[in-house]
């Protein structure tokens, strides 16, 4: 065989490896001039890696016609393109546009636009989004002329230095009425002047995001009259029914709250305009005026599962606009200034980028068999962890390096020393066979000898005041063979209203580590194949999974129940404890119930539907922080159980993430919550809400996953107990 002929197989192998790394062939570009499309993404062009991103595909030159189907292909965390459901193009002024959302799993931001043609064909164009925001950044979205937001965000999070402020108050607005349009935001700041001019769909999207657990700061002073006239939902962000505007001359309480002076020197003689509301005013009053009827100036209240902090001042108008204290005022409204490193911990512990990454790793810890899991419940690693986890990367890399070393220089040295080149025809097959057997034994040790299984975890949140339900769920699928998965999710309990919504998507790990969403050098996927959604975001079709590997998905659904959620007479006493009784009417038993409010926890026990718990006959409250951190008395002091960032107890991780702030936040876990930040209901405990927490009785599904491969539906491993949280409004009158 000639030297040139021998090189062809190597060239073919190299070409196949390149195709594997880049994820398959690039799409065919559209013919020049055939289609002219504009794409607006995120908030003023900014988008966050790993988060849902709102997109607007539009055309003013006839390239897009009303009624055409438009789809977006976006990269997932493995670099595979995921096809979105179809959006129908509609006229919008002098343009035709289609609105949708997509998740980008890599900072490269590659996407394809697919437009259905009249003959059933499609035209595909490809481009990239620029200016990404890292998945580990904190993101504050601002609407209005609020230059102080950027400085305020840095004051709140100055130890991390990774807060990104996006000023989104400029058209085109890509956001829709869906809450996932604002999935990238950790907090939203809106001025009253901007709220009244935002498109209706943007207002509804912000409101849905807050009700799902978001944090909104609403700076609305003299503009409250215009906001109240605009109606819902922006009028619902006010703490009460607007009556009139009054002039406030004494601003000392505002300066004290902002911890800054100089505002009194800027206030004109007739004062600064602030709104007044009819009694009662909802929420907790943080700052009150000492004149003009003593009305509230700053309040914080619950809004669904989220919170709204209202500032009764127009920060985008004088005299507040030029006041340096407006930065610290906003910082206090956003959650308070950083304590200068007192609660600082390393950004990553045990190789975990955040708490969401720890949950990802815990769910990816596969049971030894397809049946019930024998993982420990104390958060420690199992003794035989290697039989339960996927093959560690270190083992794979070590085996590959050893194989290369055996080929060169070891095999080369052995053949050269023998002086018989034909021996290489024997040593090469022996080495290849030996390492193939070693790789096969690794597969059998870590992932072989079992059927494909799926592990799930769920959190169900119920707003008793409105009857709204919101569930977050995760599934980890482990497959011993190469397979293509059809994944569907739907509500399994309680969702009876017509506007229920379910979404399933891939789930990646944040950060710059190997396989992370922000990794500079992305890892090549072992299952290089594109896939897409079915008719809606609730169903993924043909998602690839490699042999002896795993694939993780996350899902959310929302809805409402027509049944009364709770019967409650709970109210806060003058000692800031709870008094009264409660019973729930959900169609399942809640086990290991606890009642949470402020810094207290009440042990309730099991509650069947209709069972009544009375604080007067139950055990007295105990410290919530001590219960969450599992502190125990040690001689003359309390000692908390240190958080293990490598723990694999799924239920424990969710328990702490559900009230991360109340447990001490990063001061306790040493980890940022990441995408689990939206699960934290700690802010509701400080307002007029109590939270009943329990686990759903075994055998009662909350989220119904349907995962099927080529051989049919996958077997289900033992799931973590479903955490259920019911947010309960307290009675207005204080209990005696």
C-alpha cells in the first residue's frame, strides 16, 4: 500500500471527528435577496446564556408574509440545535412579525430562522446573537430613565462584582405576556412614568413573572395618578387605591432609610409630590411620612409568589434624579446593601458553580438499579458512589491518555527495539482490543446491566389568595444505549383553569467549568443530533442521549384551581408570632408539615384534606434558621450542620433552596442559588404571608412526565418527595 493511499483513512476519520465536534453540517444558507429578516432578541439586544430569551422575527420588505409559520433553531448546552414550535407571522404596522422564545445554551448565540413557504418548503438563514450575559451573573432589568440602578445593583452585590443591569426602555420590545420572557431577570425596576407607556403585553409579562416568584421595584410618585388610570396590571403594583397627590416637605425618614443626606437641601419650598391611598394599604410599610396624613412612602408586599417594593417617589424626576442617595435608596429596595464581605464565601465549592449545579449533580447520581434508590438521606455520598454515578470524566481522560501513551512512545519503542516493523500489525490490534475491553468494563461498572431509568424531583407552589398553582420539576434520564427520547410534561393535579401553561426544556450547569454554559471551549457532544419541539413547548421530540450517559430536563407548569385552597384564621400577634387555625383542601395528604412566618417555624405534622391545625394547641414556635441549618445544642452553644456542596440528597438541596435566604443564604451554603433563586420564598415570610410547607404523600404525582425511547416508556426510579408550599394571606386584624 502506498503512503498516499494509507493517508486516506486517516483523513476520513479526522473529517468525521471534526463533524462530531461542530455538531453536524452547517445549514444551507438562503439565496441572496430571497429573504430579508430582522431579529430583535432579549432586552435591547442583551440576552442571558441558559435563560429563555424573547425573540421577534420581522420583515418590512415583503420577505415575511402574514400567516407564515416561523421557527427558531437555537443551540442547547451540548451545541445541538433545538427547533421551537411554530409561531404565526402577523401584521404589526408597516411590518410583519412573529414572536417566540428560545433558550441559548452557549455564549456563541448561534441560531437559525426557518420560515415556511407557500409550497410547504422552508427557507433557513443562520446568524449569531452578540453581547451575551454570563449564566452566573445577576441581572437587573430596568424600565425608565434610572441611571442610579447600575450603582445600586453594585452596592447590593459588590462582593461578587457580576451584576449586569440592562436598560430595556427602548423599542422594539421583544418581551411577550408570558412570564418566561423575563426568565433572564433576577430583579426588575420600573419607574411610574415608564410603566404607563409600556406595551400592554410587556406589562402583563412583568406581572406574570412577579406572580411566579419575581422581585419588582416600582418607583412611582406623582406618576401614580397616570398609573392608576392605566388599570391592571400596573395599577395592581400600587399598595392601594389611589386617592390624591400631596406635597411632602419633610424628607428625613427617606434620608434615614437610604442612609444618605442632602435630599432636604434639594426639595423645593412647596415639597415633593407623593401619592396617598385609601385605607387599608396592603403590605408592610417600611417608611412613613411624618406629615400630610402620615401615609406610606415605601412599602413591600406579596404579589402572588413574588414581591413588589413600592417607592412613592419618581426617581427619574427632580429632585430625586440628581440626588446621590437615590442609589442607596434603590439598593435598600433591591434587598439591602452588601455587608462588606462578612457573608462572603468562595463562588464555587467542591466543584459546584451554584446550588442549581449541586441539584443537577445529585439528580445525575443514578441508583445502582432501576428500582428504588438506596441513596442516603443525610446528604453524604454513598459508600459505593462509583456504582451509582456516571463514568467520571477523570477516568475517561485517564484511559484515553494511557491509550495514547501505549501507542506512542511505548509501542513505537517496543517495535523499534525488536527491529521487526511487522510486529506493529500484532501490537496495534492487541492494544485496541485491550482498551476496548477496558472501556466496556467501565460501562458495565458504572452504567451497564440496567434498563433506562428516569429520576424526578418536584416543587409545587400554591397561592391561596388567588388559587394559582405553579410547579417546577426536573427529570434525569440515564440510558445504557444510544437512544432518542420523546419527553412530554403536563400538570397531574389541581390545574383546572383554561390558561394553564407547561414548558419543558434541557437543563444545563452554569459557569465556566467543563461542560458549563459559559465555558470558553465547549465540550463536544457524544450524541450529535438536532431535535425539536412538537406542537407546543410541553413536548420535546427525538432528544438524543448517548450510551451509558444521562440527559437532564427541567419543566414548569402553571394553572389554577377552582377549589378553595385553605380555610385560615391565621393572624400575627403583637409579639410577631402567629395565632389562629388552618386547614387545607388540596386533593392529597401533606406529610411532615411546617408552618413558617417571619423567623419562626411551627411543627404541624401530617394534614389530610380538611384536617385542622390550631397554633393554640400545637407546639410553640422555634427558630426557622436553626431548623433549616439543623442546628443542635453542643454544650453551651448551638452548632449548625455545615453545608456539604458535594451532597447528593435531592430532598435536602430543595429544602434549603426553597428558603435559601432564611437559612442564611451564601453565608450558610457558600453557593449562589443560581436558577434556584426563583424558588426562594424567604421574602414572603417578612410580609403579610405565612407559608405551609409539607411533602406530598407518596404515590400522588404533581407533574406527569412521559419519557419514551425507542423501546417504549422508561422505567421510573424512586423520586424525591415532592415539596408543596402554600402561601397564605394573614388576616388584617392582629390577634390578641
